[in-house]
C-alpha cells in the first residue's frame, strides 16, 4: 500500500488538500487527501451561489459536485479549482 499522507496542518492551503478535479457531462468529482473531503465540500457549499453549484456530497476523500442547470462542467471545474 502507498504511504498514507499526513493530516493537514494549520499552515496547509486548501489547494494542497486537492489531488484531482475531474468531470464528465453531468458532474464534477474532486479527489482529496484522506479526511479532507468534508472540509472542502463545506467550502464549496458556502460559495455555492458564486460557483453555480446546487450542492455537494462528500465522503472521506471524494466530493461529488452537482451543478446548477446550464453550467458547463469544464467551467465549473475551473471555478472550483480557483476557489480552493
């Protein structure tokens, strides 16, 4: 098994917690370090109007992001990337 990443410290930037942001035609999926998905999903939900997000569902290290109608997934992915 790969070595587990250490937990974030107070000096960790939110962007350091993100491993990847990928999308298909319907949804954006954000992969994070273990334990960080809830924190980042909360940040995305807080900025949901500006990001045009209906909501998020998070687990331990994965976030599903549901966009508002009419938002392209590539634009949403870019917006998420710049907001975190």
